[in-house]
C-alpha cells in the first residue's frame, strides 16, 4: 500500500509499505477514506520528537471503512464507517475505566522507554514515535487499529467524511481545552494559537457559554477565520498581548487562558522566545514555552490555564511564583478522545458545529510531502490539510 513515511527532519515521502495485518483478536483493519495532517505532526517533521525511525508511517487523524475484523471484536463489522481516535486505549485498565483513555496502561509497548523521560507512560498513539508505541499511522491506504472494539466510533448516515474526520483529534482536543476552563456566564477566554486546535477551541468556548473569546496569532488567514467564529483577535507581532488583555478585562486578566501552541512558539515573538530558540538549537533546552509564560501572566487571579499544545521535555523559566501566589489552576492532557466522542458526534448531528470549516487544502497521499511543507511554512493560506488516499 501507499503511505507517507518519515525519513528525517523535513523529509516525508510517499512510498510503498507492507499492508497491515490483524495481529490480535480485538484488531480491525480499515480502508482509509480520509486523513489529515495535524499540527502535532509538524513536531515530527521538524525533528523535535525523539525516537522516530526511518520509514515510520505518519498520521493520527484517520477515518475509513472497516474491511477486516479480528475474531474477538464484536463491536465492529465489515462495512462500518468509523472515525479512529488518535489515542489507543484498551478500555479495561485503571485509567480507561475512569475515562482517562489517554493514560491507558496497556497500549504502549514502549512504556519503559518513555517512563525514563516522563516518569510514567501515557497511552500509545498512532504514528507518533517509538516512545509511544511505534504504531503505524493513518496517512496511508490502510490502517491496523488495535483495541478496535473500544476506540472507533461509527458514523451515522448522512454525515460526510469531512464533517466527522476531526473527531479523531482536533475537535475533541479543542473542546477539551475549553471544557478545562470551567466556563461561566460572562467569562472571557484568551486563546493563544489560531491553528486548527485553536479554531476548535474558539468554537467550543462559545458553545460552552463564554461571553468573549480573545484569539492571539499573527497569520492573517488564521485571524480572519477566528473573527468569523466571533473571536476578538490580537496580533502578537503588532500588539502588546499582556497590555491589551489587561485593558480589555479592566485590569483583571482573562478568566481562563488556553495554550494551543505548545513547544514551537514563534521565535520572533519576544526576547524570551528568541532565547528559547537559541537554547534548543544549542541543545541546552527542549521546549520553547513563551506562550505558556504569557498565558500565566495574562490569567486573572484564581483563573485557569488550559494547556493542549504539545510539550515534549523540560520547560524552563516558568513563572511559578506568579501561578502560586495568584492561585492559578493548571489543566492539561493528551486528549482522552473516547471520553468526548459521543457528545461531540451528537453536536455534529444536531448541527451545532460543522468541523470541516477549518479545511483549506485537500490532496492525495502523493501530494502529502509538498502539503507538509506548505502547512509548516504557513503558505498559501494553509490552515488544515485533508488527504484522501
């Protein structure tokens, strides 16, 4: 089959790889009908995430049609249309039983390796390094889905692939970001990053009752899309973000702040972001947390900082004195997608949201390497890429 494979920093190729096979009775094989390039994939593209191996198949936003089912899988049948969560979860362990599917204790065969970095292991993920299971990803013609009697959600009749594809990751992630904020009537939510997850967080914050959303980015197309969703926007290269948020909130700060950027914050944003970039380039640091620092300072006393941007290692020079003395709450996670799927599917069915609004570029797997570069460089108004094998 054809698939997009990793061969090093900025080197993604479309090439032939072996077809997946059933390896366990709970598995399923799906024929991929749509997949997407995620902002998290760009961390792999940029060589930020360790333990990527040459020829690893990329991708964790995938849906398709079931073509084969393991003998023990009673939840799916051949012909079912399904969306596949990016988190691989057994459904039976301590964490899965409590709804924390992204903390699954069974699905990461590389748990000893990642525990040395993070102290413990999260769930395995599709297409996201040999720290997190080494599972083949879904930017391919076919995908093996482990624990397929737990993860995939069936797609109701009448919904297109593009309407439901983002249930695999960015819609639940953006929704979780807003859900973490415990939004009350009248609240102001500030969101850093107007990429796909940030756009979903904007929509979700309004759905959950926010009165005002302040969205922060510098890419014109992203700011325009955020405005179309009702957000007030700030350009971090033109505006003093702290001063603007304080002025907009009467000096109090935002009720909650969402970091939808993560480890690769723009190095031109401020002196500290430039210093972060230098440290990472000199192997003196692992992450560039400018956005997280700014979110802490812009959050009101006893507010919430919600973190869904990806960080990989150790975050330097965090203003913990500010967070502790002002009573901030931090909430963060890899999204336990399965926890949110039924509710979010219902919101799509009822017409409360059509997540396909973020799509700007479409292509085939053969177009994938060029579209990775377009997405990474924010060229041609690219906000979200969907590939159809």
